[in-house]
C-alpha cells in the first residue's frame, strides 16, 4: 500500500453488506488504503448476509476502528482522507448524520467529512422510504452529500445478484474516481472481468 490518505468506509446495520465487501475487495485490488469503521449492527448484518466477520475483512483494509473509538484519528479534521462512504447506510445512521448526533465513530467521522467539505457518500438500502428518511436525505444532499441509492440497473441485463452487487460497488468507487472492472457501462464493449 501507499502512504496516500485512506478512504474511510463505514459499514452500518442495514441490509446490503455484500456491496461493502465487493467495494473493499475492489479497493484492495486498486491499492487504495482503507480505514474501516464497522458498527455492531454492521457486524451482525455482515455475518448474516455475507457469512463473514471482522477478521475476514482485516486483509482488505489497513485499519479497523471500533465503533466506540471516538478519539480515533479519523474523528479529527486534521487527519487527511480521500473521503468517506457509509455502505450500507442504515436509517439510524442517516438520521444521526443529518441531525449532527455524533456519539459513535462512524457518525463522528461523517461529521468531520461534512465540516471539512470532503466527499461523503451514503448508500441507503431500504424501501419504501418514509417522509422522515427522505427529509434527512434531502438535507444531506443540500450539504453536498452524495446519496447513492442501492438500485440496480435492469437495462444491463444482470442474471445474478452478485452482478448487481458488483455494479453498486462500482458506482460507489466511481464517486471517488477509483478505477475498477466491477461492471460494464451502457453499451460498453466487453463485459465484467472475472
């Protein structure tokens, strides 16, 4: 790995953990350093949906921070980062970020990215959405946060959930300008790489 600033990745307790795993694998392949914050809910969903635990993610990242470690380097604006993604982003995490309630490292790190005007991407994975959730998303969008809805494009003709998952992970990496081969674009020649 290089000495470049890390991309901060938060995994919260919403469905969609396989998207995070696909993104982490692609980030490792692209030699992008990652500082991971895994919430307790995120760990449970990771185990349920991806059959993985914290130790399985350790080889893919530089550091895994505890959710309660609000004094971690990524909780300070003096620590440079490449940006932050919360994938998946639970409704609870979304609300805490929108309302400025920073009692966990995941939310505190998101607030640091907001105040420092660094790229922050949230990947909610829930449907239907309540008016409260939509209001929080609108508020965050007004602040410059990218809300990357976990909606697969049917026009690309995916035949497996893994293909749709990789597409969503690729769209996340696109937000940070990180090259990948997780999906092919509209009418792009070739296809997904193995």
